[in-house]
C-alpha cells in the first residue's frame, strides 16, 4: 500500500491553524469532510472517537509527528488527511515536543488489515528524517503532495 492509496489530496492542510490537539483533530476531520472522503454526519462522532483514542495514549510518537486514527463501521475506505503546522501543536507527544506533521487516518472497522498496512506505511515513512524534514518545509498542498509522491517512489528513505 502506498500513501497515494489512502491520502486524500483534497484533505491536505499545508498550514494548520489549530495550536491544540483537539482543534487540530477537528480541523483535519473537517478537511476529510470537505474533500467528501467522510460523510458530514459522522463529524462529531469521529472527532469523539479520535479523542477517546488519544486518552489511552498519545499518537504523537515524537520527532514532531502524530498519527491520530480511528476505525468506524460507517467509513467505507481507508482515508487520511495530512496537515503541516508552521507553529507546532501540543499533542502530548512522547518526547514532550510540539508536533509539526500530522496524519489523521480513518478506516473501516471491518478492514483491520488495510488499517494496519496504512499505519505501517505511515510509520515507515515518518521514521525517515528526510521525509519529515521535506514535509515540514512544504508550504502548499501541491508541495505536500509532491513529498508524498516522492516517498511513494522511494526517493525519501532515511
């Protein structure tokens, strides 16, 4: 599975406005809804589920990145929004540092294998310092999409 298989280009937020975790999650869910990747009627429920997941442990795993995620039975396809924060978001990350690159993953409840494949792809890419650096420097949705395409082509490893 490649990033292009689940990242919704119309749900790329190159300059996240939110400075707090909850607001960042809401802004990314709204981006998925605006891109028609999530039904509008699921907004509040999806946000609540993502925040409930965060209560069990932050998905901000350090190095300036976070991957909040949710599974829902009314989501039909694995989708993700991407956001870059120019000022950083307090995500209660493991290293206590602000988060600058966020991927919000929304998956169907009945497709756990696809969810795991998408998570594996995200974590493999986010381990690359070059990927994180280029993503953080991207200032437009087009520039973010280009970084994702380069990652899919294997050009941004380590």
